[in-house]
C-alpha cells in the first residue's frame, strides 16, 4: 500500500474564521526563545561548540574545544538581551510565550523568576538546544521526558506546550505521545489545526510557528540587516493578515525572537515600532500560545469522521467508494493502489484519484462504465430499480415527477441517443435544472459519437464528484 504522509491541502481554499475573542481581526503571538546556557558546549557534555544563530559569520563547530566568542554571544542574550526585551514587553503589557530550553532555564533562575512574575507562559523547548535529526526514537523520547521533568522542577509547573526547533521527523509524533496541549514544530499554516495522533483516537493541537517573521534572519544570509527591515517585514505581514481578518477570515501571526539577536540595541527599535504599530489598530489580540490553544479547543474542537480514505484498508475503501462510479467497483479497487494522502481525504482530492483510474482505463472499460448508467427518467426509474445515488440525483432535478408529455419526450430522446451512440445519455443532473437537461439532451444527441464519448466521460466524473461531496469534506 502506497500512502503519502505529507498534508498538502490543510484547510483548503476556505479556511475557517478563527473567531478570536472579542471579534479580534488578528491574533499576534510573540515568542521568545530562551536557549542561552543550553546550547552545544563541551561544558554541557556535547562533543563540540555551538555554531548556530549567532553574530559570528561562517561559524563552525569546534570539536572538543570551547569557543570563547560563541559563548560570549549566547551570554549576551542572558545577561543583557533578555532584560531589554523583558522591559519592553512588560511596559507594553503584552504577554509572551517563552520557548524555554530546560537546561538553559535551570542555569537562569532570575530570568525564570522574571518570566513568571510577568505572567508569561513558559513552554518546553527541549532538554538542550541541539540537533535532534540524528537521534534514534528511543533517545529523543528519553530527552523529551527528561526535559519535561527538569522543566517542572525548575519552574514548578509541567509545560503544556512544546517546540523543539532543531527537530527530527519523529519529533511531532513523540511530542504528541508525551502529552501537550499544543505543539509548534511546524511552519505550515496561518491558523492552528488538529492533527490525528497515529494509532489512537486522539487529536493533537498544532499551533504553527514562523521562520520568516523571526529575528533568526539577522543571523542568516539574505536576512535582515537593520531593525528597520525587521519592522517593515512585520508590518507588511500584519497588514496582510489584518486585512483578511477584516474580510471575515481572521488569522494568527507569530513573531519569533531570541535574546541574543533581537535583544541587541541596534535591532530592538524595529520591534518597538512594530509593537506600537500593531497596538494602534482596533481588534488586535496579543495572546500567549496557551491562550490560543484554550480558545481553539473551545471554539474549534476536532472534527472526527469515520471516512478517512487514505487510512482505510482495501475492503473498507472499496465498500465505501465502489459505487461512486455506477456499478464499477473496479475503479475504487485500482484507486486504492495510488499514492493517497491527506489531500485525498476531501471530496475533490478523492474525485481526482478515482478520475485518474477512469481516464487511464481502456476505451472498452470506460464504455462499460457509460453503459452501466441508467437512462434518464427511463424504465428502471419507473420501476424503482435505480441505485440510491441515481434515484436521488434524478429526483434533485425533478425527473421523478414528470408529466406524461415530458416522460414521452425523455423516452424518445433516450431511444434516439442510445441508438446513435451506443450508450445512454449521461449528465450530472445536480449541475442542471429539468429545462437545461432537456436542452442539453437535444443538442448532444446530434453530436458525433467520438465527441459525445468524451463529453459523457466528463459528465461521469462530475457525477462522481457530487457523490463524494455528499460523503467527504469539500473545499
């Protein structure tokens, strides 16, 4: 069985309105990464010095050695940068979420005290600020568990949120198993969403983070050079999302910060200008991520569905979708073998998968599908021998309540059409009225058979889509 795990559809073309408290048009979530004292360092038992997100251009790990300048960069964040950011946000009355590396928090008791006095949320940022990509599953799970234990010991509270940052392909799943109200190890949306936890009936809330509205771009090529550039990017991000909120589709904006980067005096003025700019607008909510999680769980609880095509076994899949193409279960049987993923758990996605099978079938097979369809308002309908789907479809256009004259017209058209083309007239009646069906019938009966074959196949696909739209979410 081939299954594609990545979700490339998300909410699709019509994301929900976040419905933020007080009718806010945007939620702006500020996140402070506290990593100082938790980075790679042989003092911490690591094999080399840190080389990530610093002022040192082209930094590389120094195996087996301490790196004085690198340590000094991180120390600036704890000694000066943190307090500059703390003063800015406490004076503005805007609460933060802290992504706190557990070992860094343990080495910074006064900063932890200040975070808690300010009412900031302290989420877990892992045990150490190191790469998780090469850890095996058991080691990463053990590190998560120790991070939670140490976090609770240092802060007095178990963390309710999680963000690793330097994560592996197993991180989100392991964090879901460990148990958090929210996880932020994604950058894939402008809204929170629920993610099914594999092997359970649980759903994990994911609050996506950001790598673009993030001061880390002061430390990477082609990033921000000045506080003005940072302000401009935040302002334009805010303006776009605020406008969407005014149009009835409120979103979330995350701003990522680091003590040793944005805490520098040459950068923080850009942040100060953005705080003033955002606060000057009506309908702006400045929540912690915990506040977002509580709101989302209350206002947008997970929707559970029994029909999830990409997670079904073969027999279940064919049973559910074998009738989508009239009396042609072989289409569902073949579609099951395609590379199905979350995008195919929606009506348009699965319609495409089934249509791919139909389009790649032989002309003889496709002709068989066409001939499996009943005449419109024909003898089978009169005898009530149509499938449930066909019965409902014909009734939706009023074809179950024809006058005697209308019925005679349909019967004559059916005879002429089938006699000429060798298959019944097929039209997606849900796209039409009785009058437009008759008009199309009269026009198409005179077409050449090759063109009509193509049109009938197209109509079969439209019928299939409508049938799926009655069963699955649709964009």
